[in-house]
C-alpha cells in the first residue's frame, strides 16, 4: 500500500538544485516522484535521464501554452504599460506551484518540493517563508504570492544550504559533473537582452509605439528615444544620449511615450505606493517594529513603516535611503528573515497627495 505521507513530488529541472533536492529527500526516507514542467524549448531530456539514474518515477507537464498565455503575455504587456515585470513572481503561483499541486493530487503525493533557497516555519497557525541562509541565492523574494494552502504542502530542503555547500554535497554523492555545472538564467525564457525578446514576440512594437521624447524632470525635451518599453526606472547604460553628465531614467510615461531623465539624487525616494498585496497577517505586519522591505531581487532590506490607504493601496514610508522605485517590481516585506507579505510597486502618481494626507505617519 502506498504511504501518501511519504510521497513527495519534486519539481525537477535537471539542474543542480533540484537534483540535490531529490537526493536529500530520498535520504530522509521519502518516496520521490519527479515532474518537469516544459515551458519553453526542447523536450527536457536531462531531467528524465537523472530521474532514471536515481530510480525516480518521472513525468513531464507540458505547460507551454499556459506559459505563453500567462507569463510571457504578462511580461510583454507590463513593459508596454511602462512597468518592469518580474516573471518568476507571476509564474510561481499561476503556473509552477499550481502545476505541482495538481500533479501531486493526481499522483497521490502529500508533499511538493522544489530547489528554492528558502525555508518555511509555522507561527500562530500560519506558515511563513523564511529567507534562505545563502544571501546571494535567497529566493524568498520570488515566492511572496504563494498562499497558505500551497505553503502548507511545500518542502524546501536547500534553505539551510549555501550554493557552495550544495555543490559539495553533489560531489560527495558522486555527481561530479553536475556539481560543476553553471548557474541557470534568472529569466528562464530570455537568453539575451529583453528588448530583443520584445521585438521577436511583439513584431509590431516599433510601429505601434515607436520613438518618443527624452525629457527632463521639468519637461524640457532632451532628445529622442527608441520607445518607452525599452527602458526601465534607474537605467543609466544604453540610453544613447549625451548630456555631459550621467543620466538616469526617473520615470516612464506610456501615455505620452516619454522617458524622464535626471541625476542619481532624483531617484531617491522617502515613500512609495504599492498595490495587489498579499499579506500573511495584516495586523502583524502593520505593528511590526522591525519591518523592512526589499524593492528588487538581491537588494538590501530597507527599514520601513506601512499604512493601508482608504483606496486599498499600501503607503510605505522608508526609514533609510531608497532609490529607483520601479512600478511592476515586487515589494516584499520582512521581519528579519520572515516574509510577512508582498505587493506590486504601483504607479507613483498621486504620491504627493498621499504624503500630504498622511503627514503624521
């Protein structure tokens, strides 16, 4: 008889992290079932070969159509709205973990596991994502949109490991070639510049959007740009404009097809607006005395305070320096290493009014 509580479905990419995950869980007595999500490119043969070598039951979930209609479409749409998306944040709840949950149920697995460098801990009836011990590899930032029903079935074996330790572990287990493999790409479906990807998958982008004006923060025209989707807030390189001093993208106005340029000091911010939040426990977050927020992957946590506005958005006050607030990116809130929730960074239009109405905050 199959012991469902000992069956764990592992998301197998065939890479270093998922291979180590399988081996670690097998050592702990779990019965491993592997599933590889095909979203792009060729049939994932490497994962199948690894599963065979480890005597693991293995399946391939063909999610190419869903990936294109959900993740890739959102990626293109966001850039065409003047925002900067993070596709992993979109993919994890809508595709990857949704697929894992469905296949786990189908294959009678109580648990799902991935090679994310994060941990999980339970407090007061809630399960929290905890930042991984390897600060350079911690992936808690990407997971904030996972809800409790998913988290309560997850196992993340690599949270206590550094990448170096994972490589050493694989070497000890006889996987020498695997232990020396390179890193996977941050955005799995883009090999080069995202701008080339936009042109390939939205061939009419230059006809429909086209050139626009670079303008100063005072509205003075400075030059001509190639089209606002090709720029992101905080960008300095690749602007192809000479102003006699370093220039940075301050804001993007998709309605007018303008890109506002300025200096580094103008990127500094004391406040920001966020939307579409998902919080584990709102009271806990609003009353947290050591709250911090990360406004992009691998950025340092910034001490902050948060307030819920009447319109439902979150009003964030930074307690130390913040720079390049980028609409479309995620703001992930922490109490030390514990993820309290996240939100999308909203358009900062109206921030002045929000500041004046909340001057006592």
